[in-house]
């Protein structure tokens, strides 16, 4: 079996989102790009995360055909493939159904850039891709279009997709996005949500990208 490190990355991220309740049951999915081929490694469809092993991770080509693995790949494979095709900078994708982000996706409202960590890690408001049924090419197109050159996108009435240069980045995008959505909702209940100034967002984002962190 090849790509052990990549398989481990997918498994660890999938188990992390399950353990931290970013998904319920077997929902959500995780993938990474295979470094030297037009393939990706993705979680299988409908399998429990706690008993999943690296052998269960499915390798598929960019047409969605299984190259290695005995299980059916995630139903959202077309969306993952389209993102990798459009974004050569993306090597990992995490898709979650976490409650606060999904609330924004149901409301069809963007998650505003309200926290320094939102500016640093995400750097843009998180917009909602128009609804289409899961697993369809239409949903894949909507997600890729709305994502643009960003790192996070909501799927209407569904959840969120976070992307990164590696699995840690994609996971971090999901957690910061969920925390941002939670705080935005709390602030809204206090009467107002004030987004950061675009120039400050840009500055914070560039600083974080350059150093990986900012000084306290
Ligand atoms: Zn989903």
C-alpha cells in the first residue's frame, strides 16, 4: 500500500472532526491530493470514523474512478476533484457539518471577518454556494465558483468546505470558521456584529501567511 503518510493524514483528520462533533455520525469527508499523480485519497462513503483504518481510505482518479480501495468513495468526491483541478495550491480538503457554520449556510448569510484569527487564518468572509443536491456536478461547480481563491465556503443548507496547502491548514480553517460563526451569532444576540476593517484583515492575513503566527 502506497502513500501511508497521506492516508494517515486523512484518517487522523476524519477522526478529529468526528471526535470534536464537527460532524454527526458518518457525515462529512476528508481528502488529500496524492503528490505525484492526478489522484486523491478520500474517506469512504458512510463508514464509521472510530473504527476506520488507513486501508479503508479510497484512492480515486480525477474522473472519480477508484484506483485503490474496496469501499465506495465519499459521495462528495466530485466536489473534492473539482477543487483540486481548479486550485493547484490546495492539497487537502475537509468538509464539515458543524452547527454554527451550518446555521449560516441555512440562513444564506456570509460569516463575517470579526476576529483576528478569522483574518489571519481565513482572510475573507465565508460566502454561501447556491444549493444543489449532494454529490452532483452542479454542487461541485457552485462550490468551486463561490470558493474562488479563498480557503472556506459554505454549502447552502448543508455545511462548509475548508481547504489548505496541507491537512493541518484545512482543519484549522474549519475550526476557526466554526468559532467565528459561533461568536458572530453571540454578538448578533447582543445587538450588533462589527466586522474588521478590510485593510486590517489584509494586514493580519499577510502577516500570518508569512510567519505562520503573529506576536502576542
Ligand atoms: Zn456534507
